[in-house]
């Protein structure tokens, strides 16, 4: 078999894995392909946590054809008991001859152990096929496994002159309909949305996912309210019994407020904070402990500045609209004190620019996230 065929089958495994984007946390997205004598005899993907893993699904579909066949999987097969039995056991029992893997599992419970378990039973393995693409697909899982913190996307919509609202606070709508629809697609994939007090007070958003063409998954809403200023009648609390809300506050939250939020099934989390606001790294680790692998920050300038300053932001997504707002009192994308000198500015890399409707979507990686 040529190298092109190996890549072709791994690309198929990646395509299968992506079918469950936003549905597998805290697990990675995984696809598997069983090939015998140059023919695909079984495919599968991990649909969500607690469901059978991709390898098991593919082997089930392959049946007896799995014996002496090749298995392609984008992430190293697991070798431990979790919500489901080890995939390595299923691979060995099916009689697979060779396993081609895109990337090793960064989870310390697995990393390298799954491949060694296969090798011990005489199964040949090759690792690193399309490794870069495999790592990219599961960047959220990799971030949690290696740092204990979720992958963080900071999203903003602004005018060409960098304003996120007019001087009155009005921000509807800076970006066009296509850009707003795209944001709902992002919401559909991430595990949580995070906003601060001012966003709730000014916009009173629901922070739900509203897709016109496909079933939506509503991410957890994470609300930062250090001084407990958000009204309990805010829209974000109205459907908290069916769509999760985590309310992050300081230690002085009143017993009445806590009791009311508890009755609405809102999780109240006492965050750590100092003079500059919440300790974002501590908060992110708390979210990761709740099976949240990815967070979309949709706050205002102060929350954006706090997250960047803390070094928790992995990607910036900015929708730039072809309008000019102006005004010294019109808020910008980043608040805080800012830097004293230009050479101290946060540097960005890996720029990608895409036209979304009438807006430009700029994606970039902060160098401090390394």
C-alpha cells in the first residue's frame, strides 16, 4: 500500500470524527476505519461520552472481516476502563493485524500505553500519520490533557475602527446576519460560553445556540458576577433548569440569592479574585473539572483584557464590520489599562482572514498562549 492510501484512510477517519464535533467532551473526537485487502469493511466514530468508542463501532460493523485487517484511527486507542471498556481489548479480540494512528493520546492514563499493549500482542502499529491535522482537530482535548485548562476562544464583533458599541452602549448589530449565524455555529461546538456582568446588564442576552438548519446544542453559560449585580430576572436564568448555568461570584453572595439560584438549578461557584478581577487560570481549571474542554468568551473589553492578561486565550476570532463608529467614549475590543509601549503589545500569529457575508473574520493565535 502506498503512503497516499494511508493518508486517504486517515483523512476518512478524521472526517468521521468531525461528525461528533462539540458532542464528545470530555473525550476527544475519534473516527476509525477498518481496511482489509484494500477495501473498507467497517467504519465508526465516537458520538458522545459514554457511547461506544470509534474503534468498537468500526470493528462491530466489520464483523469477521476485521480479522487480519488494518485499523486506522486518528487518536491512540485507549487501554483503561472509563465509561467504556478498553479499546485495545476489542482490537486484540477482533484479530486486527496492523494499527495506523494519527497521534498519541496526551492523557497520562493512555499516552503510549495503548500502543505498547497492542505491540505486546504482536500487532504492528504506525504512529504519526497526519499528526498535525489530528492534533488540530482535538486541540481542546489536548489543551485540557496537557494543562488542566480548557481551550479558550475569545470572540468579538467590532467596527473597522475597533469599537464594540456606540457611546450609548448600543451594539445591535455591529456584525451582519451571516457573521451572527457563524457565531451560533461556534456556540454549537463549544462546551461553554463565558460573559461578565456588564454584558448581562447592557444586553440581557440568552446566550443560547440558535441554528436555522440543524439541531442545536446549548453550551453551558458561565456568568461572572463578582459583586452580585445581575438581576435574578435576567434572561440567562430563565431556562436554567433545562440549559446549564454556572454563576461565578465572590464569597459575599447572600444566602437569599444563593438559595434562589439553587432552586433554579444554577450552580454557584465561588471564584478566587484579586484587585484585577477573577483569577482566570483558577477558574478555567474549575471548568475543566466539570468536563468543559472548550470555552467561548463573548464578553466586553474588561473581560477580554483580563483573559488575555492571564494568558488563557488560545484563539482570537474577530468579526470586523465595514462601519466606522468613532468617539472617545465608545468602548473598544480591549479594556484595562493597556500597555505603556507598543513593543509590549500582545503579539498574534497564524493569521487567517475569511469573508463572512459583508464582514471579515480574522482568526489568530496570541503568542502568550504558547
